[in-house]
C-alpha cells in the first residue's frame, strides 16, 4: 500500500482547493464557509458511530455515506476527527472517523459496502498521532480494532487505524491513497480543534467529482 502525502496551498484561514485530476478536494478551516458554496454538498448528522448510509438524505443520522458519482458532493464536518473520502468510476463516499468510529468498524464497513473497487482514497486533515493522547482503555480498544497496528505510545493514529481496517477488509493494493498531513491541533491559524480549546466551531471538507476515477487516475493533478 503506497500513501502519497500532499499539502494543499492554504489561503489564510485554512481555505484550500486541491486539484487531483478526476477529483477536487475542498477544505475550509477557521476562515469558515462563504454563502452558498456548499449548496451541492450533502452533510449527515454525524454521531461518532459506525453507520454507513447509501444515498442518504441531508442530515440523516450516520457517519458514512455512499453516493452516485453524478450526485451531490459528499461532505464531512470535523474538529479533530478524520475525514475520509473514496472515489471510483460510478460512486463516491465519505466518512467521519474518531476513535469511536474506529472501534465501531466504520472503515471496514465502508469497504464491505462500497459497490466497486475504489480508485482513490483521501485521508483529510485530522489530529495527528503525536497529539491525540488517550487513556489506555481507549488505546487498547483502538489497537484491537485496527488489526494490531502499532499506534504511538499513549495515543492513537486515526489514519493508521483507518488504513489498517480498510486493508484488512479488502481495499485493493492498487488503490491510490492521498494523505493531507497538516494536523488540526498543531495548526491554529488553519483549523479549529476541539482538543486544543474545546471549540464548538468546525472545519468543513468535501469531494467534488470531475470524472470517473480508476486506480491511479485520480492523482494526475497538482502533486
């Protein structure tokens, strides 16, 4: 499994648009949203669980969604949790993953439910493994749910956990994987972070489909 790290060119306030060829990844941090810019984006009512919905309505309760590629853009709202996006020829998907989502097996469930082999997976901005300190009871649960992956001492790495779950559940090795490395807690000028100051404000991410994504062809943009 090959993971490519890509840092978008952030405007002040954590606003970024990352062109990856067949998809465009949008990030809005402390700058917030402009009026009307998420009119074609579908957001769920996220509950830190493991439910994946197929063709949901806006604000349905769940933390993962699978949509037709020619439908609305899948969107995720976060304060430190990991936004994950998938894209393929006919479908796209998104999931919101914190430690509870890892324990609930949301990434494994997504791969099991996804209708065709994903061509691209994007791991968005989240709290990094060095910053995400948790109690030993939580850490044991996350390690157990992530195929025994080696998490940092005293903490958990959400991206590591998600990749371990997806790989164990059949993610094809040829799937392109892009990781956006900036940590929400480490970058106060870019992102809101609940772990930093218990803010109730949130970061927004969504995926725009520009064409059918096969393994590798979602990575032709500005990398």
